[in-house]
């Protein structure tokens, strides 16, 4: 078996915008490959057929789905980030919640120093934790 890689399926041609947002707010992250749909292919020309990016060394894959589905992302699968400082947690939270939704505002919930959970503007769920 090869490695296990989280895979994000975006709709409406926003995969590249999402990747660029994520790598801009998480230091040490980058887009590693992008293959785009060309003219007369099964997706909208220029959208992401398949891409890979890393966030702090964790590889992700993503696509722009050319098929409209009755589902999108759900908070039951989220990206969990262990932060080093309260400032880092607050900064990430503010950047991720912009045009998104708070699931658990930053607070002390008893299991760590600080914790926050958001759905970002792309519908992806993020848990941000500052351990004891």
C-alpha cells in the first residue's frame, strides 16, 4: 500500500483559489503540482483536473469537480492543526473564518489551553488547538 493522502473535491472551480489561500496563511506550505483541464476535456478549461499541495509537510490532493453533487464538505472530517502559540491560533482562526462559519469559537473547553473550530469560505472544516 502507498501512502494515505487527504483528498478535497471542490465545486464551482475554486480548488486553486482554496489552495492559494491555504498556502498563504500556513507557513511552510506550497502547491506541488497542478494539472488543468484543457479545451474539449471533461472539465471546464483551466480548472483543476488534479493538484497536490502541502501544509506543513502534510500532502493533500484536490480537484475541481465538473459534476454537480448534492453534497459538499462536512465538519465530521476536518483538518486539525496543533498551534505553537496563542497568537498563531488566533491569526489562523481569523484568516480561516473570514466569510466562513464558527463551529466552536476560540475558547477554553477544558481539553487544551485554547481551541477553535471553523468552516472556511470554501466549506472545509478546521480545528485549531493549542495544547497544554
